[in-house]
């Protein structure tokens, strides 16, 4: 009879065993397969019927029917006894999971979900690494300039404020390669079309960009040429330094002129600038008059408008048909446009949005040639991150104080002592203020009037603290349509 009970109950480990099967068959089957197993009568499960109280005749039709009823109502029928008592929350043997088969049926889904998530993480990490290496590989390192500067290290200025940064930005006007469409190809020779000394304050609360006129008359030191020859020291216009001795010669000329140690440099070509403007979806400007300049390939109506990269390049390079045609006025236009570009990047969250920042970085890195200290994406990212919290009204642009050269009105010379004072402020990381030209003129007139009205016997105690030097210029917060 025991054999019949075991067969009808099924194997204890069988996952297909119906939930209503009585525990007696389980216990008997387990005792046959596992000799010495603990008798369930000694420690019965709460609410379970002891084995010796259950009918053992598997042939009894009444008991078989009872078992069927038990299966139909979840096993709560005869298993609770004839009095029908069922304590709330009492757990019967039939309520227990039999062998964890339900959990095993869920685990494959969990495993597949985990594998899918791991796969996505691996894909994302791989894509991120590929993008990083791509941007990093775009940058060209200027090792020759670093080597030449090392040769002339004893002649170079000593840094005064260690945490401040002075970066020389050079816009190349080479007409070779991709830039051929902007003028004749002169065999690859190049001059610095635009040169800006960018000073980042040590506390990173301000940034001052000083334009150096290409026609400024300066002392250019002896420099090594591309064929390893040495040029003579000469007094000539500033942009000749780049043509004679490249970046290193330009850096040494700026250091001699200003007394400021140049920490890093970047050379940007035409197409790089154009692509950066396109990457931020254009930059808005305002024109008081329409422009029709065939040399600059530029035709624009008057009023507020957004320039794409091609138009922006023509706008900052146009000279003959805008204003008085001077290089000074063109530099001021370049400064205002760069301010608008900075403002566009900050106001639209480009610097904080990886999706929007990537095309900007891609365009920038493709066009950049830098010193070894800035030739990696990590170096450039750290630089941009240090600047992203600078208020736009503290991103200032000005041209070094200059006036027409006395011996040639088509050239420039420094205005002293204004220029030396500016260089000292930057060298010592002291504040500099810029205001529009007309506002500066009003301030100067007010200052002269105050000096005339000042009593002759006024003592030094009445003197106010030395004011912050103020220069004609603009900030990134200025609206070009209000100029």
C-alpha cells in the first residue's frame, strides 16, 4: 500500500506536482529516498495535519475526492480538520513553495535584463572612449615652438601670479590648403591675421582679451626660421614675426612688448572658426548699414540677423567696405563678435550640455594647433571648465592703447603710459575695466573737470584710492544691436 501512495503522490522533487497533493505522500516518499530523515511528527509545520492522523488508504474514493476538493480550493479543505477551523494567517504545508521552481522561472528574465544593461553600459563606454580619442586626435601639437622657446628661456619673463593664465590666440591667414578659397595661394606662407592675448584671472572671475594690431610697430627679436636659419633683430610691424619665425617668434615678440609670460598658445585657422559658429547654430549681430563686400564674399542687409559660419568669417575679416576701412575698426568688430559667440555658448547651455558641446569641440579641435600643455582634450576641457562660471560682463575685450605711427599713418604705435599700465595690471593679475568708447570719453571729460575744480591746497588725505584703469572696449554681455 505504501508503494501505491508514493506513486500516486509523485516524486517529491518533481516540479509539476499539483499544489493540492497531500504532504503524507511527500513525507513517505522522502523517508524512502532519504533514510534517517527527521520524522515530521516530531516537529510538524504550523497548521499541518500529522501524518499518522491522515488516512493512508490511497484506494479510498472518499479520500481521493477530498484531495480533489483540496486542490480546487487551494488545499484548505479537509487538511484543516472536520471542525473547519482555519486560523487567520496560518500556513499549511501546501502553501509552502515546493522546490523554488517559481523563482527559477523568474531568474532568466532577471539575468537577461542584467546582461542587457551590462551590454548597454559597455556600448556607451566604448562610444565615449571612441569620441574622446577622436577629439583628442584632432588636436595638432606644436613641438617646434616649445623647443625654440626652451632655447631662449633665459630671455623670457618670469611668471608673477602662478594661478593666473596668459594664453596667446593666433588667427592664421594662410591661403594654402582649405583656406585657398579666401585669397590667393602664396605657397603656404602665413601671417598672424588676428592676435589676442587672453588673460584669465587667478580666481577665474574675469577674463580679459587684448587685441594686438597686426600693423603695430614693435621690436622683433632674433628668431629661427623653418629652415633653421636665424633672422636679425628688427623694428617692424607685428605680424611679420609670425611670417619670419612662426609661433615661437610671435610669443617672444609679445613677451618682449608686454613683459607678460605666455603660458600657452593656440593657432586657429579660418575653417575652424567657421565650423565653430555653425556648431552653435549661428551668432546674432546687428548691422546699422547693409554690407556688400565681394572680397569678403559677404552680402548682408541692415538690421538684426543671425550669421552662419561662412557669413561670420566674412564679417570679421571684411575691411574695405565697413567703417573707415582701418584694421583698428576691424579688430573692434572681431571683439564684439567673439563676445557674442561666448554669450551664445553660455546662454544656450552649450558648455554644460555634452550633446551640444561635442560638435563645438569637434570643430575647435580640428582647427587647433597648441603647445604640449594644451594638446589633449582633457587639458582643453579643464581650461573651458575653469572659464564657464565667469560672468559674461566680466569677459572683456579691448585693443591695446594705440595711435597712428608718427612716421607712417598706415602703421600703429603704442600710447604711453596707458599701454604700459595695462600690461602691468595684467602681469600682476589686477583688475581692468572696459567701457564703450563714447562712455570712456565722457568719463575722461568728467575727470578733467573735477581736476580743474579741485582746490590747489587739497592735501593727499583727500585723495581717493587709485581707481581701476579703464579702457575702451566691450564685454560678452553687450548686445550688438545696442552698439
